[in-house]
């Protein structure tokens, strides 16, 4: 008999109990987020990694970073996030027939030192939106790019 350990559940906001409002560009915002417990989400990233849900997004390509973010740096950004970086939640469309509940975060990131730049002296604002799709414990990166808002 195989004894598989129970995977942590990052969800703190149950689907169907969302307070929703229409957002810009046909987006559906979740106003009573965050959807996920950030600490558990970070533990799952450390244990299982992540997938890029829609790497071909035109919107993300326009704000692509040079050099491009490699997987190690993406994981470092996710690990560096704090609750005060939370900026909203929404139901994201990741393909024609798939949606994912996602949380959005902004962090000032110093790319050379690969750490947060809380003083906003040398870093750049990074926007990251992620979620999870049961039963997979892998984090889905819906979007990660330079932010134009902060």
C-alpha cells in the first residue's frame, strides 16, 4: 500500500462564494480575495514548481523583460512575495475553455541582486498573477511582467 502525503490546499476562498464585479477588458474581478493563502502557495511552489499557463500572451510579450525571466528567477520572485504585495484577484481565462481563479501581486524587484527592493531605488515593478487548478499542486503563472501601474 502506498501512503501518499496529503497535498496542502492553498485555497482560502471557496469557489462560488466570490463577490464579483466587472473589471476592465471583459475581466471578472473577485473583490473579497485573496483566493489563496500565500504561505501555502509558496510551499507548493517550492515542492512542486510552477507552470506558465499562457506563455504566448500578447499582453505579456509587450512588457517582456530583457533579459527574460528564467524559471529560477520566477521562483525567487514568488518566494519573495508578501501579503502586503497583494493587489487583487480575478477569474482569468487561460485558454479557450479554461479559467483559473488567480491572485495578483506587485513587487519592486532588484534583478541584479534577485531580491525585493522595498526602497524602490534600483528595482523595477513586477506584476505577477497566479492560481491553481485542482487536483494539480503546481502553481499556474497566468502572467508575469514589468508593471506599468506602479
